[in-house]
C-alpha cells in the first residue's frame, strides 16, 4: 500500500486549523486571551493625610539641610558643632518616622531614613522578630538577662559620638592600663594579635570608606559573638 503524503498533509492541516482544530483559539474571535486586572489602588501621590504629608516635606527639607551641614563640618576644628549637627540629624530622622506614624505617606524617593524598629519585619520591636531571632545561635531560653546584657553592650552602636580629643585621651589611658596589667591581663598573645588585626581592619574601613554604612552587619556579628560567649560562660 502506497502513502499519498500530499493527501496526508492536507488532512493534517484540515484537522489542525479548521473547525475547532487543536491550533485554533478556543475563545471567541476578537476577545483577548488575557485581560489586565483593574488597578483600584489609590495613586501614591494621593495617599496619606494632606497636612501630615506637608509637614513631612518640611521635615525632609530640614533633614537634607542638616546632612549638608554635617558634611560641611567634617573637620577637627568643628568637632563640637559637628556633634550638635549630627544629633540634630538623628532627631529629624525620628521626626520623619513620627510623622509617618501620624498619617504621612512619603513617596518612594522621600524615604531617606530607616523606619523605627517596631516597623521593621525583623527588628527587635516587631512581633515576628522573636521567631526570626531564635533561628540563630540563641535558643528560646536566651531571651532573658543575657539578651538585656547584650543590648546594654551595644546600646547606641553607630549613633554615638566621640571627638578626636576624647578618643586620643582614652587610647592613652588604655595604653597605660595595658602596660600595668589592669586591662587585658587575662588575654594571651594570640588573642592580642587578633585584637590588633581586627582594630586595623576596622580602622582601614573607617578611613577609606564609611564604617557607619555597615552598622547593621557589625551589630548582627557582635550580637552573635556575645550570645556564643554567654553560652560558653554558662557552661563553665
């Protein structure tokens, strides 16, 4: 029996493309297969309380001006003025977050500060933070006095201010205490080498970059070290 391939091709084409064939659209002609969903959300620029939004704009302009002042005062001779300007910038950050809590809805390009820890999904003030926190080195029972001590050690981390003169005075006193054995007396030479290396690395980053940018990473690392150390001390 011979096969008529041309006739077979015609039959296949007829089955595929006519009268509801497998390659024919199942929907009625002229109707798209997909329709976009209606966007019923309020536009970003129309969200929030109008008065709170206006006050947020004012506070944002003040924050930006203060940041320029902080940058301009970055000279040793202006240490006192720099400290006051830096504190003013931190206060304006809190003002922006407070206004957002009062009904302001900033545009995406206006969110120039980190939200309060209560508003952060993994901040210590949020409800979901506890489950996330215990996924690390700490167990459920580590959330008591040990955590309070760790928070005390890192209180104000990345937000405090130390002038050049105060740092130099502190380093001098610390050097004398190390020489007398009042400080680091129980530290062996390998640990001393590690401390010196860590200080060099942090100083290099601070001089060539900006250590404050890595505050959250450092804080997480230090918290983990404190928790591990606390567990080791409990075992002893």
